[in-house]
C-alpha cells in the first residue's frame, strides 16, 4: 500500500503571514495595546519564542499590521488615479478615498483606527513610505494636469508640498478638532474643491 504523501511544510512567508493575520484579528478584537505576543502564540498553538523568529518584537508585529492596513488604502488610491477622469477630479477622488478610509475605520474598526492614528502621530516607518507614496502620486497627477492645460503652468514638485499641506485636514481627519467625528462628507468635499480651485 502506498503511503499518502506528506504535507509540505509552510514556507517562512506563509508562516509569517499566518502570524500577522492572527495578530490583525486580535488587534481588531482587543486592541494592539492589550494584545500580547503570548496571546497570539496561544491562538496559533505556537510558543512566543517561535513568534519572535518571524517578528523580532511586538512592536514589529504592530508595525507590520499598520503597514497592511495602509496597503489597503494605497490600492484604493491607485484605482482612482488610474481612472480616465481629469487630473483635478482624480485628485479630489484620491483625497475622498483616504477620508472615507479613515471614516470607515473610525466607525467599524475602532481599534485599527487607533493604531493608524498612533502610527501617524508617532511617524512610524510605515507612515514614511505611505507619505512618500502620497507625495509621488500627487506630484504625478499635478504633472498630468499641467501638461494637459487643466492646471495652470507651474512646477509640480514645488506645488506638491503646499497642496498636501492644504489638504491635510481632509487627509488626516483626526486633525479636525472643531469637527464632529461624524461630520458629513459634504464639508470635506467643499474643503477639497476650495483648495483645488487654486490650481485652475
């Protein structure tokens, strides 16, 4: 009788992803502050020492979880940027996508919202790459708009920093101290259009 083939061992990447997926699940349920590496290990029937073979610290796990969340909004931004709309409408769409992402986390994933919030406030490494992505994407849209004549002549590299600064209140909703967390989107749209009008 032929013996059944042995199941292949998971790769390092697969095990790392499994750990991160479980960490995400617990972070969503209990918050990253209250979740320990021992909690994650127990859920996965692993030892904490085994977890540390893949993530050197709990902080590394939290950082990776934040990066995973931010990768979702990057995909949403890219879907807007790659559409056939005008450069200004794509800029508007990009900012709205980011605003809605934060609003959705605030209403439905409060613990993850707090993690992303802390990542921004403390400038985690994942935020550095995210901000670089926003800068590059915004600059490219400005360049397209200038080339098509939709945006008045200017230097896209010089325009990008002040534009992102002006849109900061929409890109980072936690900076709206006088606005309710449940502020209607129409106010955000009005802010975006007011800022983008300066480019025409």
